C-alpha cells in the first residue's frame, strides 16, 4: 500500500510539469447549467458520429465485461476449482492483465487506425473464451484461458480507444471525448453489474451463469 501510494504521489507531482495550454473549447461560464448543457452537446455529437458511436459501444462492452468478470471469478473459483482463498481470483485477474498488455502491444503493431474494425474478432473471442472457461476444472487451463481473454481484450480495446480519441479530438475536443467516454463506459459497468447481481439473486448456478455471460458477450460483439 505504501508503494502504491508513493506511485500515485509521484504521478501527481509529474502532472505539475505538464505544460499548461489554453482550453481548446473554452466555456463562457462555469455554472452547473452551462457545464451540463455543454456535456449533453458533446454526448450528442459523439453519439451521432458513426466512428465514435461504434468505438464507445465497443469499449463500453469491454470495460463492463472486465468489471463483471472480476466479480464472476470470485464466485466461480471455489465451485469450479475447489479453491476458497481470495488470492486465486486475484491471480487470475493478474494473468488477464498481463495478457492485456501483450494484446495491446500486438494491436499497436498490427492494427492501423483507419482499420480499427479489424480488432472486432478479438472481442468475439473474449466471449468464446469465457464460455470455455465456464466448464474448466483445472487451474493450469484456467490460467491459460484468462491470459487469452486478456490478450484478446488488449488487442480489441486499444484500436477502438485510439479511434475514439482521434475522432473525438476532431469533433468536440479531446477533453470532451474523454468525459463522454468515461460516462458511457461507467454506465455500462453499472448496468452489467446490476444485471449480474439480479441473475445471481435469482439462484442461477455460477457455471451456467459464466457460460451464458460468455455467449451473450460473443453475440453482442458479433452484432457490433
């Protein structure tokens, strides 16, 4: 915790050295009404643009999936792998994070911005991998599958995120694009977690829930 706190402190200090630039889209006033109206304008503009709408849907699916999968693993590991410690779900998430880094590196080398849609098959593979994971009872296999989930996720989300930032910069400005992107993605996280909680409360077996979750994700990615 001390190291993590120190890293955040170093990041805060580093921000002080970023050169200050004039606002690209300066507001006439900073009242809540004008801020809300300005945000709605940016939201509408990005939603109407085909590239940014497509990107926001994809990245929202990704982050909503990642958040839900963390909760799903906590419930799935004791039943599927027979391990009741809190460390194993964290280790599976850690392997997934390493996969995301590797997938992001590959995306940076193989996917061009104008061909960001070529990353979509990797999104479908995330759902397929989660479906396969639902029937796994071996730790080694689970680790391999989670690394594949992460690699597909990194390969999928980086091009879409880059496309969203580029088109957002061209239309409403980079800062507005980030604000709208965060709003849409966190809304998707809350909705997917809420749906997951309702299904758990209904008493659906966790292995069946995991398989259904993966199948729905693959279908959603395919539709996108």
